[in-house]
C-alpha cells in the first residue's frame, strides 16, 4: 500500500510518500518531477510521525542529520548520485563536478545534474547542497529561492541539540 501526508513547512507544504516501511518521497509543490498519485494512495499522517518530527526539528535548527528508513528508487546511476549526496556534510556545499568525480564518472557532470534534479527525497537526501563549479546556485527542483533558503538556514545553524 502507498501512503502519503502533507506537512506544512517554512518553505511551503511538503508531500511525503511511503510504502508503509520506507520514506520514498519528499516533494515540494513546484517540483518538476512530482509523482502521479493513483487511486490506491492512502492519506495516513500517523505513519509519518517520525519523519514529520525530524523535519520539524530540522526546520527548528535542532537537527542536522536525519535517521529515517529511505527508499529512493531510480536507475543505478541515479541511486549512486543520491547515495553520494547523503555524504555532503550539513551546512556545506559541493559542485556537480565534484559529485561526478566522487562516483568515478568525472565526465558525467550533466548526468549528475539530471539525477540530482530527480532526487525523490529532497531535503533529507540533500540535493540543495550541490552548486555550480563557479560557486553559483544553479538548478533546484524546488526553485532557487527555496535552495537559497535551505542553504542559508543550514549556514546559520547554531549549537545543535543531540538527537
């Protein structure tokens, strides 16, 4: 069974999706690659209690690392890119070129960008931390203002509470 909920956040509503065991999607309302929900999707906020709690703590500047069961489904290449994104430290940025080099495909910078843009679990798999080689903000499924907001939010992080 596929489940979903909607969570209010400082960057507008977030759509969370699950297979009942794993968080499979976290989307902003403006993303290009929003999934198509079918008739069998069930609204079940209770299932997302821990994910919502951790996201609220993140937005309250009390959490810098998520501990949730995730299931991001894509091509082998996309999944390799998404896994690499999870290693970007909180409050830091990295270039698309650096991600391509990390996954040992240095000439695949554009493909890394496309995979980054199709990340199904934004924020938690931190695609917002990837920037252009020139240090500029480029591309973000949720829009550049949201990317800037997230990066600014993380950069101003004070002392974190243990979780």
